[in-house]
C-alpha cells in the first residue's frame, strides 16, 4: 500500500516503494509494544522500508502533514515506549537492514571497518565479522539482539566500555536521514555537529541507516573469571583499580553484580558460577557477611598467535585482589560464545515465561563518589531480597566518552552502571508490576534526596522540565540541535521530549 496525498503538488513526492502495514489492532501489532511491556501506543501504520530512500520518503511524507510523527524501531527492546509512535509511522529498521548487505572497508593504512545497516543486530555484526573476516568490533553490549541504531542512540555499554569506550565511542561515520527527510553522511570531520548529536541522541535528530564501525583481529578464546566479595568497599576498590590500570596490564572486560546471600536460585549463590562451573561453597564466606554479596567478573582475550600465557597473566592480575579465596569460578570459552552468553538467559526466561512478562527495568549511571552510599541505602536496604534478575554494578571511565555526544553522564571521572534487570514471573504468580515501578521511583527519589551525582540511562521523562534537568548544561545544545535537524519534531515521539509542530503547508495523508 502507498502513502497517498490529498494534494497534487505533493503527489510528485509520492513514494511508491514503501510497504505500509495498516494497524488494525494494537494488540496484534508488535510496534505497539516493547520489551518493557509497560506501555502501549498504537501507530497509524508500520512502514517496512526497502532502502534509505524509503526512509527519507516516509519522513518527507510525515513532514507534509500537520500531525504525523515517525519512530525508527530497532528490535523494540526499550522498556518505556521509546520506539513507539502513537498515531504516527513506525519504521521497521530490521526490514531495511535485511536488504542492505554489510560491507568490509579496508583503508590503505591497513585499518578495517564494517559498514553496517542501522537495523542490523549486533549479533549479526559479530557473526558476519568473525566468520567472514576474522575481525570484530571492540565494544559490545551484554546482550547482542539489539540493533546498531538502537544502541548508538543511547550509548551501548558492557564490560569492555572501561577500556575500549562505549559503542558511541566506537563509530567513525554515520549515514543519517534527518527530520527534513534529507540523507546525510557525517563523521567527526564532516558535519561533526550532526554526528555527535545523533550519538546518544535518543533518536531525536535523525534515523541512522548505516554506521561505520572499526574492526580489529577477533580474539579466539576468552579466559572468563568470576570472584566473590562480602565487602562492598573491597569490591569497589578492586573494580576501580582494575578499570584505571594502563591498557598493557588491564583486563579486556570488567563487570560485576550484586547478589543475595542465600540459596535462592535466581537471586542468590547459584547465580554466580559460570555455566558448567563449580559449586558455590557459602561456608567460605566470612562470618557476619551482610545480606548482599558482590561478584566481580573479568576476562582476558587470547589471540591465535599469542605467545604469552594467558593463564599465568590471569593469575598474576588476580593475585592482589581482595576477594574471598576459594570462591573463584573460571572457564575458557570461545570469543563468540562469550559474547553470546546472555542468549542462555533469554532461552531460560522464555521457558519460564518471564521474557514475555513486563520488565520494569532501571538503569542508572552513578558517580563513584556516591556508590558506597547507594550500596548501603538501595542494594542493602530497599533491594536486600534481590529483584528476580541481575543487579549489575560496575565502573567505567568518563574519559572514554566524547563530551560532544548527546549522552548525559554524571560529573565524576569514574561512574558505575547500576542496572536493575528484573525478570519477574507473570502476575499473579509474580509481584504486581505497579509495585516494582513504584520501587524504581523510590530509588530515583532516594538518589535525588541524597544528592547523588547520577543520570538515568535509557531515561523516560514525561515533562520537558525533567528532560532539561536530565541534560543539565547540555540541554540548550540539545534543543538547538533539534531545531537544526528535526525542526518539526517528527522523530522519535516515544521519548516524549518535544511535541510535533505542524508544517506551515500541511497536507492530509491517507494511509
Ligand atoms: C535483554 C536486554 C539486554 C540489554 N543489554 C544492554 C547492555 O548490555 N548494554 C546496553 O547499553 N544496553 C542494553 N540494553 C538496552 C538497549 O541498548 C536498549 O533497549 C536500546 O534501545 C536498543 O534496543 P533496540 O535496538 O531494540 O532499540 P529500540 O528499542 O527499537 O529503539 C530505542 C530508541 O532508539 C531509536 N532508534 C532505534 N533505531 C534507530 C535508528 N536506526 N536510528 C535512530 N534512532 C533509532 C528508537 O526510536 C528509540 O527511541 C538491553 C536491553 C535488553 C532488553
């Protein structure tokens, strides 16, 4: 079906290649839902573009109307409707990615890059780069069934971020369709303002149709180790020491999580051993350990031809750490297997039904200055019984983030990601979702009341004053960039930052 205009002048711009799916019933429409399962917004139509020109045509068509908005939808793994467009057009970016092959770009300097569609999953990028070229990007997310455009619109963090930077620091060129329907190629040297606006820009400035990602030789194997701490002070001191080591003596990956001092299969000791790993022996924990314990997770990569003994290096690097001796879990796994480790969690959650249940998740970046207090107040207080899912707590370095991007970060040079990833059994077997949402609000209130230096990652505010507070000193630049690249506020309405402005010569569009 085509988008049809009520006006002859506009008919010239009529796109004839866009496949538009009418939305008959919001309940049947994937674009009306997301992984969070907390909100639903019914679009007027879902557009499955076949090319970049189709993306541009859809945005141009929306611009000709008084009211239509356009949301790029990656894999719909947002948790608060960020990729939805109530009464607007949803662009299925997975559709366009299926028609755009990934390409290897080799420079005469020997540098290698991948040109990948914005709607490609990181998992697809991994398999293509490793299998076809023995190469890989340096920076990942924990879970790879997320799209390139979706994570670049937010940040994209994992245990590699402290060393290689987040995903927004690992891209050298973008092809973007801005809110005026124009396709532009941008980089740090060509249209840098657009390039940095889009990175972490929550979809506000343009639709990413292609990204150029640096590649390096892919490691063959990974030495993956988890160790346990009873003291948060020791855990945080070691984690911060590890992420500030010079790269020649650093791990390739540092993460960690809090868990409950109990035998609960999801929240407690059994969540620590690496798959296939050893039994967790709680009698090794010091007497008087609190209700919450901590697991530091590190990894060293091994290249094929590497002479150095990775086992020995791991042992040396672990020696000064103050973890509980005997509570160590290690495995040697393939690189692709390591990066795909969360797939097992997905399979299990699908089996239990918690993958399809609502996910009231909360992600916060919080300054190292305040993390001990947060641990006392929130992890050991409000969440001492666990959350039926991982409670990630690990540090990263602000110096690895370019301040020109749109991402809002805390002030501190070292800040932690705290990710409260609730996987609840569906109600009534599991807790009522509204109680968990309220608990999230109470945690944010506690952060505010205690004066913590923090920013919400994947924010979802409802008022512009909240957004202004979120971006702080970056807000006026964010507003200026919006006026420049999406003056009618057509794009990413699900973020609820700006309201659509009618164009002066609005036409009516029939879908
Ligand atoms: C199981 C799971 C694990 C996760 N693990 C991590 C993790 O380890 N690290 C991490 O950083 N994040 C993680 N996330 C969060 C994830 O990064 C976000 O949900 C992100 O939005 C990517 O999801 P998506 O590709 O499905 O994008 P969507 O949810 O579809 O979209 C997110 C936002 O980006 C916009 N957008 C999407 N595609 C484009 C595009 N091509 N151009 C412009 N704007 C676009 C949308 O309009 C929307 O505003 C995880 C999420 C889940 C559900």
